[in-house]
RNA sequence: GACCCCAUCGUCUAGCCAGGUCCAGGACGUCACCCUUUCAAGGUGAAGACACGGGUUCAAAUCCCGUUGGGGUCACCA
C-alpha cells in the first residue's frame, strides 16, 4: 500500500518551528516512500481561525519548499460528513446522547480530580433511556467507549504504548450545536483522505488512544502513528516567543535560508550517523521513522546560524544578490545596477563572512553607498594620526597601477609599504577604513578591484591628507 | 493530582533494539594555536557526558527494577 502522510495545522497562528518540523518529517517520509503528502487545514474552530494565519502557514510551507499533493482540504467544509459518522455510530448503538449540563460536568470533573480518578465524565447518560431527556436541552453525542481492557498503539517512534481503558472517558463527538469535535473530525478526515501514516507532535500521543477507539467503533483500520518529541526552548522549558517559537517567516526575516532551516530542523530529533550537512535530496533518500529520537530537543540558534553560514557560502552569488536586496533596503541602501554589479563581483568575498543575510547586507552595504562613506568608530580611529599621510603616499602608487585588479594592486601597496618601511597592516587598515568605512571587510585588494579605479581612488582621496 | 512519554559532553546527537571492538565517536558552542592586511572561513589541538541507586551477567552506556529530574495529556480547543 502506498504511503500517505498529511500535515494538519489549525490556522490560529503562524507556522511555528515545531509545526514546520512536523511538516518536514511528513513531507520527507512521503517523498522517501514515493507516497503522497497531503495538507489539511483544521479550521473547525471558527472563532480562532483566521485567513491571515492560513496564508502564513501556506507561505511558510512554500518558503520551506514543502509542496503538498492534491488540493488543500478544509476541515470546516466537511462538517456534514463528520456529523454523519457520528449519526452512524448513534444508529449502531456505539454512541449516545448526553444531556449533562455544563454545571454538572464541572462538578463531575472536580469530584473526579479530587478523588484521583482519570475518568472525568462518569457516563451518566450512557445507558439512560432517551425518554428521560430533559426538555429543551440540546444533547451532545458521546462515544460509548469500552469500560475495560486496554488500548495499545504501536508507535513508530515511541514503541508500544498502552493505556487502560478505564482512563478514557466517553468523549464528545458532536457538540450540542451539532458541530463535530476535533477528535471526530481528525479520524474521519484521515480515513477519508487515505492517510496511512500519521506523523505529529508528541503532544498528540494521548489523543491517539481516543482516536484508536473511534477507528474501532467506526470499523476502520487505524493508520500507523509516529509521535515525534517536541522542540523545547534553550532552557528546556516550553518554547516561548523569546527563543524560537516564532513563525518560519520570522526566520526568513532574520536572514536564514530555507535550506538551512530545513537542515537544522531535520537534525533536531533525527539523525543519520554522524551526518550534519544534509541536502534535501540526501534527506529524502535517508529519511526514515526508526531514526527519529525519542527525547525532546532544545532549540539552538547558534547551530542554526552555523548551518546558515554554511549554506550562504554554498549559495550561488547571483541568488545571494537577489536575496540580500531586501535586507539592504532595510538598511536604507537601494540596490541599483552599479550596486548589483559590485555585489555580484564581490559576493565571493562577502559570503564567506556572513552567518545571516542581515550580516551579509551589513557587510555588503559599503559597495553600494555613495561617498562620503559613513565611518564606524573603529574605522574613524584607523584614519587618525599619520593615516592621512600614508594614504596620500599610497595614492600615488595606486594611481600608477595599470591593470586594476587584485594582484597588481597588492603588489603596488606592498611595494609602497616596503619603501616606507611600513608593515603592511599600517597601510592596509587605513585603506580598509577609507574604502569600506569599517575595520572589517573582505580583502582590500579584492575590494578595490570590485569598486573599480575611479571609485577606489576617490574614496581613498577622501581621507588622504 | 491521575495517566503517558523521555533521560549520553552546555546544545544537537552516534552507540542501546541483536551486552564485550566505548577509560564513549561526530557536530555546534567555548578556549588555545596556526594561517593572515582586518573580520570571517579554513586547519590543528584542548576542556567537556553515559542522572542516581540496585540488580542480571565473566562483562552493562547498552537488559531489568526503583528513585530523581524533565516533558506531555487530562474541554461541547485543536
């Protein structure tokens, strides 16, 4: 049987990092198996679902490069089908109407809690005759769950997990207003969509027992489960917005490349020996459920950054010029034609030094700024003292260079330094400050070559005295 | 509180299922050195872990039990 996986987010917020990993694992597993990866939007909570959130999720998946098969399924559109399933259960005597009031439920729950019982609903309408129904009360429909025995799920990650059925009470299938609950909707949808393998967060593990009961009542074969451990914040506690529980678009805005995020997320909870840098093609070939770890992991921005630096260095220069443009714009630098040409020429030296596109933009901006260049504090101090005189002297040597490329330029500056008995750094650092406005940059001979003769000489002259 | 899950360097992890080849390997981070016109990148090296306690065994990071710690779930939310 062909594998079918799905990602089923509820559109109540952005695609956060944990959801992104869940989607990635589902996508990888489907691609690995040559199966299908489906997308279902669980928008049955009308009050909390928004179109913005839905768009954010779709955008996030697209940015990560996770494409789904077929049309997006909207759970809200299937309410009638869900209700029909509940009705079928009712007809077969596998579900029943419950007229308990909210107050009764609260009281029951409190009593069960204080008595240390797990079953919160006591099943008071389970075997009651319908004729006893109070007038004017719309009932909910509950599943008639088994009272004894145990429910076992064979989880691909967690192994065999079992729970006694007396821990599970009769869950609500249909609300008083006739709308289906999550538990019913998920089971019916997964079944109808032909899902064979559910891969989702560990927080759903206990739901699986109830869902298994539902599958059984409906007479359907249960899909396989794989509950992946959750991602925690750096402090081991739940992810908060301060450290990682952001939407994937936040990572995009922080200057991370999608392949870096993908690679990082992949290695969080999954491994293939000592492999660290894994291409998506390789991941599809290697990915399997049995290599998913069982323990939760912590989100580590430093490792993501390191990986991002790797992928930036590996990226095509032209792509980076495109990608860095919005970040330059955020710095108030417009990437015009001259700028782009310089960036492309200088990208090899630039990308070595950046861990994010923001850093790349910051270090690339000098190529695009017009004179006079803004100077950092450190650059300003490099231009103090005897620096103007040195620059003035160097300028003469530079003007004589015919072939304006890195090697002859280096030769000229070295010759100038040697003639004046100066260490190379004595000349190079002021040059760097004058050319880039900074004390840190790509090699200055490369910078001069990229900037071109006129611009380079002008920038140096600005500070020569 | 009840139920369920988890437990190797600071972090991600390999090893565990099929005990010996592990005084535990890799990566990130940290530190040092090298390279060097700066900053990176790169290279070399260092510090750094089997949560604890019992058992089983000739032998345990690996199997079993307990403890402790962490996490998850307990809605007419999803």
